[in-house]
C-alpha cells in the first residue's frame, strides 16, 4: 500500500525519465527533472528539521510550483500555495492561520514576501534545482524520512473563503488524493499518451486532477497561459498546437469559448478526447454548442467542494438535453457514499424531494486547519449511524433525485430564500434564464432589505421580456424583480462568477 503520493513520481521518473511532465511558458520539465528538483527541495526541508509542517509555496504559476509541492510531500511536510497576486490582507490572514516556519520562493519574490507578517525561513529555488542530481546520501535520508510518514498525513492545505472574513484552510491527506487518482485515471482511462490543458490555479482544488493524474500516469500537463482564457480562438489554437486531448475547466471558461463561437476558427475534432468540468453549474445551452462541434468527445460533469478532495459525484453525459434542462451531477464516485438528508436528517430516496447533500468516505478533508469550531460545524457525526464514530461532511448544497435516480444540483442552502411566502432556489431561476439564447452568464441574488430577486446578466434585456420567456419554466413568483446588466460580469480568480462582488450592486 502506498502511503505517500511521491511513490507515483518515483515510478514515472523511472519509466518516462525524459518525457515532458509539466510545460509552462518558460520551461518544459521532464519527470526526471521534476523528481530531481523535488528531492533537492526535500533535502533542504529535511536538513532544516521540518517534519509534518506547513510549507508555503509563493511562486508565479508554473512548473516550479509543482516541483515545490512534491518537495514538501517527499519530506513528509504539507504544502499550501499562496498566489503572488493575492491581496496582502488575505495573505496575512492565511499566515496567521498557518503560522508557517518556511516559505519556498525565488530570490526576487522573497523581498516581496518579506512585506507580509512573516519572519521565518526561506528556501530559494531557481532552474539549478533541476540540473543538480540529488546526492544519494540525501535521497537515502529522505526515503528514511518518508518511511516515517503514513497515508493520513497531510498533503496540502488549500484556503477557501470564510464567513467571518478569516479564510478556512481545508486539509487533505495523501490517502484521499491517492484514492481520488485511482478513480479518475481508471474512470477516464488516463494513460501516458494523454495530455492535459490546465486552467485551474494551483491554489484551487480543480488543479488536483491535472497535477496528480499527470504524476500517476506519465501524461503531460500544459499549464495554459492565463491571458488565453480571454482570447478563445488563441486558446483553442494552443490546445491544437500542443495536441492537448483532455481539459478539466470551470464552466465559465467553457462558456466563453461557446459564446464567442471560437470553434468556427479552430477544428479540434481530432484533438480533444475529454471535456471535464467542475466548480459551478454548467448550462446545457453552452454545453450543447461544445457537443455540436466536438460530438465524439467524452463530457463529464464532476461535483464536489474543496472539502471532498475535488469531487464526489460525476455524470458522464450520455444523452441529449434541451437548453433549459439542468445537467445532473450524477452518481457517487467509487469508495464514496452520498447521503441526501432532509431538514430532519431523514434519508431522502424519492425523486423530487429536496435535501442537503452530505458525504462520507476516504475523500473527506480532515477538517479546517487550526479552526476546530468551523470543523465541528461542517464535519459531523453521521445521524444515520448512532453506533460508532463516523464523520460526514455537510456540503450546504441542496439537491434532489430525478426519475433516473441521478442527483440534480439545485442551489446552495444559503441561496434558498423565502419570497412572497414561497421557498425559492435561486439556482432554478439561473437555470431558466441561462436557457435564453441571448444570455451567456447570469447570476441571481436576493436583496433581503428590499425583498427583491435581483438578476445579473451579461446581456441588456428588458425584464418584461425575460419574465415572458421564462414563464413556461418557472412560476410567476420566481420572476426576477430587478435586472442588472453587467457588460463585464465579475469573475473571481478561480474562474467563477464573483457573487461577493455582485452583492455590492444590490
């Protein structure tokens, strides 16, 4: 049994030594280089006495970030990436939670990091870490070190927003990622012949699939330049030029490509094999455009919050959908149990009955780092099992089964509102509006003070026109009371619609 994710890297570095592992704008790092660089970083961490400690990685997005992650993993420490564009206030809040003693960065970025609330140690990296073969004595020490770790040791901590303004550090161990990778690579038949086009930032959990599928199988991962996601034709040309056959993007990135009709300029029919997506609702209207241009690709909707090692349910698209239909989030992944609980914690089994999606299994986070109160609120005893301790995670997402017993996502529990005496899922309104031909991006919020449903959308449409068009999809009491046209819909760093920013317009 493998207790550490780096055993995969040992294998791929031996089998595919000179094959490109991660390719960014500046360099291409082979599996041998990746392992050498990671072991050199691990040697420094071990020499400095760090064991099961947080290792902050503060680097520009690129292959060096992955190398640093693996260095932390080899040394039985855990990594936590901080984006170089993150506001100083948020960085300092993360540092206050982690209390790290070491940061992996470059000489240039170290001066910048010194401006934060930090006075610990640094490990500085440059391209030399790949050129220098690690000393065999150092490797022996690292391997001895690794043998003292177990699969429930932390691999990483990724920070999500906290309701109190303090970011929550989601902790994931080696066992959870190994379990997830076993499922991903088997389900989608990922091999060394495949190549990924990475969109997700490395502080966002969607990147876990790209990173560790590559390391486990010997595939190649291209780290797509961020600016290409606002230039769809050039983006698709990048995929074609690099023969990228697998993408795992947030729906917003897929929607922009569909909206601007980039497929008319670039033919990817012999390139793309898999289109996977996760992170927010994927409207069928835009998915149908992708499917019309790339009919032979496998399309899969993955669902799951950061607390569940990226995803816990999936739906491989196997039939046609009209533009106004919701896309299922499907069924549970292997070795994962989904519980849909009503407001009295009874198990929901009948179609169309709404409940909260809860999860148990190996995939679960171990809780929020240095935050026992928030951990206690979200990670709770399974109410269906009074006999032994068994943790489930309450996602806060409302779902139901359809007539095929597929799970349908409705909305966040905190997006459920009471309006004119009716309980309303804002996500249902968004699905209806998304089906309109003119609309690409939309978002519904509730103005509690004025008791109004506010619709934000990227097309200047009259409210009466919208209400008339959606009248066959939702009842009148769910019609938006106010429509706000956003020429540029705010998108957060993860590529999702920025609901926090939109609240400023209420």
